[in-house]
């Protein structure tokens, strides 16, 4: 995992997982959509991309789903 993943707050990590599962994994079989797979996907993203995803998630109120 990347160095910056450990500095994410639990609610930020939960939001990123939700975004990745809904957007990037929408065509995956349900048995493969896990938190671990989402974390692996998030780890590949750069810190700038993660900041943008968090901003979009907060702007669209995804953290309250």
C-alpha cells in the first residue's frame, strides 16, 4: 500500500471505498467487490487524485450514504 493511505481518516477511507465501488467496480461480479480490492485500487491512485475524489465525495454528500 502507498505511504499516504495510513494518514486517511476512517470516514475518508470509507468514502473513497464507496466511490471506487460505485464508479470503478460497477461491472465487476459482486463477490469481487470488497474493501480490500477497493483499497488496492485506491493505493494505485496518486495523492492528488485522492484529494479530488474526496472533494467530489464531500461536495456530492457521498459521506452520508
